[in-house]
């Protein structure tokens, strides 16, 4: 049904028709999540196992983070493996199924309806993820190069499938009891499989390729990246085993420490790439992307606090909410903000001007978006991020509302700027027609 790409064909970039819908869907999802957060600000003053909080978290994790990563991944895979994507049809189907499933799942969580909306949402998302894994694995199988970045992506996609499968099991658990344990006790296993296995592995694997590339850096260290790869996967496997066998909380310091070491090594990798860069001027997009690398350390610091509370027999709901917020609205959002306006303009530029490059006047890819809008967006985002954290810690609804308003403003500006790029047309096309 789904035909692959003939291996005898030359390497081709994935068509923009596959990639663009993912970017557009992600932008709308970010706005939707921030809007829901604004009208549900009071939900962040209570327990984290709250229908509104769960809905917003899954929109951010799936609609925002995962969708844009899938789109960027389809564009990047041929570059990494020097082979064309295995199947364009699989890529299309993964988008349609995920795009249909995410709203159902979000609706199920928001109204806590674990019947057909949540179940069908979970099923569609799981199939979409499976198609992505197959497409990626088949693409890498065709390649003769053992690229470390591609293996980061493949391992991350495997963890994403496990996360989606286990998430669907938890949805079924509400109507067909499978586990005797409290559903709240099962969330950390599901959450960290996705956060560490999917997002962290993927961000490091892709970031270690794109950050040096965009800074035109001479630095490379595959041995260090393989060490990071081993540390993260080992730490996650150890965490799962400790959690399943309900081992004492203090021992969880071991996998957390391994993650911290891997993050410090990745930060060192980025710093050395920065120091050995040829392009001395670092633009705003790269600055916020580099800032996101430092933001990766914040959740680790928070989880050390959580382990301290668990060891003492206490549970701090504020810290748990803070932990989730700094992950999805912190380093994940920051790196996407930065990388969107480094990758999307090139995709659209190639779509509009690729066939006429060198034959006439064409703009620079960076001219396709507004630098001024990006700066205002970044300021609104950072202000909202800090303000909302203050609201979580103080349990002040007014502060939470102000923070959510600033984040919604940033999301709106992101959508406007991304839309400006997505809808870009050749301004010289009409002149060329008139001259003819």
C-alpha cells in the first residue's frame, strides 16, 4: 500500500507539501494551549492531576512539540542519512492520523471523558507514531552510513511509540481497570518515557547537528555524542526498572545524575561549537536556541527537589506543576522558537525560489520573516515564562493570568510570523509576467 523510494534514485529533500502542514498544525496547537491556559489559570492552583492541566500538557507535548519535531524530522532525515525518505505516503498518513487524534485526546482530557473521544484519539496517535517509526527505520536501513544523529532520532522514535502505547493503556485503565495502583502513581512512568526518551534524545540528536551547522562551526565529537546516547538510554531503562519494582526514592538519584551528566556534556558540546564557530555574529534565533540548552538543566534541578520531598515522605504539588511547566513551556518551546525561524524560511525559500535560484533576484531566507516580531515574541515569551512560574509558586491566580496572557501573546506573534513565512509568495513573479 505504501511504496518506498527506489534506492537507485538520487537523494532528494522531502517535499515541502509533507513538512509544512506539521509546522502549521504545531503553531495552531501552541496558540490553543496558551488560550486554554489563560481561561483555565485557576486549574494551576490545585493538583496537577487535573483535567484542564492534563489537556494543556498533552496539547503542548503532542500538538506543539511532537508535531513540529515530526515535520522537521522528515525534512532532516535525508540530510542525515544521505538518502531520500523511504515513503512520502507514510509521512502524509502520519500527519493526518495524528492531526485527527490529538483534538479527540485533548477533548477527552479537558472534559475528563475517557470514553470514545480519548480512546480513539489515543489509537490514531499510536498508529501515526508507528508509521513514523517505520518510515524512519526503513530510511536508515537504506543508508550505509551509521550516523549518530540518525540513531538518536531512531531511538527517540522508539521511545515515543512506547510512550504512546503506554498512554493508551492508561486511558483504557479508567474504564477497564488493568492496574491496581492509583492512576496518579502511573503518570511519572508515562511522562518520563516521553520527556527523556522522546524529547530529550530527539532534541540532543537534532540539536547537536543543527546548532553547529547554523553557527558554521568546525567542532564535531561523535564519541561524546555516543556517550550521551548511552547515558540517556541507560538512565531511562534504569528509571523504568526502579519504578516498576517500587524501589526507594533515594536510588532514583542515580538515573537522574546520569541525565544531569549527559546534559552537562551536551552543554559542553554546544559551548565548544560556539567557541569554534566561523560565523562570529550569533542571531536572535540561535541565542534563544542556546538559551534552551541551559533551560534543560532547570527540570533536573527541580527533580532533585522532588526526590528530596519524596525521601522525606512529603509531596509538594507546586514543585510537580513547576516541573512539567518548565519542560514544556521552557526548553522545548525555547528551542522550537529558535529553530523554527532557522529551518522554516529555508524550506519555504526552496519551495518558492529553488527552481529560479541564480537566474534572477531572490531574497535572503532570513527576509521571509519579521526580525522585529521575533524579538517582541521572545520578550513576551520570557516575561510570561518567568511570571507564570511565580504564579505557580505563589498560587496567585492574578499572577498566573498575567503570565498566561504574556505567553498567549507570544504564541500569537509566533503564529503571525510563521504564517508570514508559510504564505510567502515570489514578489518578483508579477514583474516577470508583465515583462513577458
